[in-house]
């Protein structure tokens, strides 16, 4: 089977790039596929995984797809052409719908994973775009029931929509908290209770709420520290990072190095080490109205079997559905502080509360998710 993936790819700093890398590696471990990545043309791509051929084919956010069509024509035809779709990569314009029509000429089946689904509240044109997209492809993959039924309500046939969970990288790195901190250059934190949040710095991550909550935590538990790890994703993120730095200085309890910034795009190992070194991960996201997706970072944390506090948002719906006891209202610093304090004072109990997430991590391992993809590929090809 020949499969082409249209996606960003490492070392492009992008969650979709990481997702596609994990998916391809897992699929290649299960089946002898001929895989080609039609990748973004922004960076020189990582060729360390040499079983995969990579060709630069598009520029994220630019609705001009002449090169993508040329590459598909030159390297095709494919059995499956699978697009990893995000609106920041492929703007909701007619040019993208037109390129879907053209891409069908170079594949037996066209599959799209919608990593974000917009609700009708975002406007009629977006609903129309999603409905037309659903008519042009053979299968749509989504990661949550919220996304599945939103598309159905907008008129996309349920027969085309396939719910496959976001993959989880199960991490068996055997490293102690002390050893992980030592490798990260943070040995001075070995006797602290460490809260951490990781990922791109953006306004929708709720980091201002987290800082306000952590001030309340510090007033009761002076041994707690907070690590904020990640880089701004764009110019707005850079400005938000400045605002967070100013806020941290203004909050009276946040002094003496109890808020540590790790301002870099973490490697896979660094990310794992940071999660392993932390006692609890906090994801206090606030979602924009009418935007449905799931959090890849939640799955990374689950795969390290670390307890977590999540806000009740569509992006973190798996946490809300399985263990509402560890979730909080978005933007509520007081409620978040109470939950963080409870976790410190009842850590063993809190860890046990999170066990359903650990079970989900196993069920949604990349191996299992890759198997579901292969079954879908075979299904759509057999129906042609």
C-alpha cells in the first residue's frame, strides 16, 4: 500500500508535525507500507527516520497549492492520500476545496484528519466549508465525540466520520525525579513539590490564571514551585509571555525563584524528563468559543502516567469525561488553587483518582491508534 501524508514535519515546531511523526512510525512498525510525506517547505526536515521519504510540498497558511499538486502528480498515484488538517495550515478558503478535487486524481482514496472542528457559532461560511470538505473526501478522522457530532449536525454524513483517539506515546523511561532534574539542570528543586505546565505559550493556555492560583498555593505551601516550559508560538504569544513575566513580578508571593521558566522548544527527551520530574501537571486551558479539538499534550502527560489538573474545556474533554473530580472551571484562579492545594495534601489519593486517564493512555497507545488507521485505510479502499 502506498500512503502519502500531507503534513508539517519535524523539525518544524508544530504539534501536527509531532503527531504525524508518531503515527508514521507506529504504522511502519505494523505494516510494510510505502510512505511519503508531502511536508511543509519551511524548514529542512528531519531525516533521522530514514524509512520515510520527505518532499517539501506546501507553505503553511498560504492558500496557494500549485507545488502540492505538482508533487502529488510527480510522485503519485497513491492508494491513500491523508491530509493532517489544521486551519492554521490550510485556511478555510475555496482554494483548499479546489485542491481536494484535484488531489483525487492522484489517489484511490482521500482521507482528512480534522484536528480542529468549528462550531456553527463561528459563522455560516465555516460550516459551509466543513460540509463541502466532507463531501469531497472519502473519510474524515476526528478525535472526540464532540467533533464527530458537530460535523454531523452540520450535515456531514456519519458514514464518513471516524472517531479515532489522539495517539498516546507510552513512555517507559525509568528515571528518578532527582536524576531527571539533574539532567535538566534543576537539581536544586529535588526537595520541592513541583507543578509544571508545558507547551506553546499562548493566551488560550490560561497561564495568567495559573500564576494567580499559584500565588494562593504558595501562601499555604512554601515548598511548592511552578515550572512553565515552552516558547511563544507567534507574535501574540511573545507579547503574552511579556505580560506573564510582568504578572509574576507583581504577585507578592511569587518571589525567590519559585516560578521557573524553561523558555525553549523541548526535545522529546527533555519533555519526558520534565514531566517525569514533576509531581503534577496543570493544564488550565481556556478554549475559544466554538472550537473543538483535543490536547496532544494531555496525551503526552497520560503516557508518562503523571497526575494532572485540567480545566473543563472541549480540548480536555477526555479528562472531564473520565475524572471530573480533577477538573476546574476555566479562568477561576480560586478553584484552581484549591485543587492544587488538595493535590499536595492528598497526593496518593489524587494519583489514584487519575488512574482512568492512565487506562486511557494504554487504550489509545500509538500502536493501537495506528492499527485503527490501517483498518480504516483498508475499509475505504475496499469500498471504492
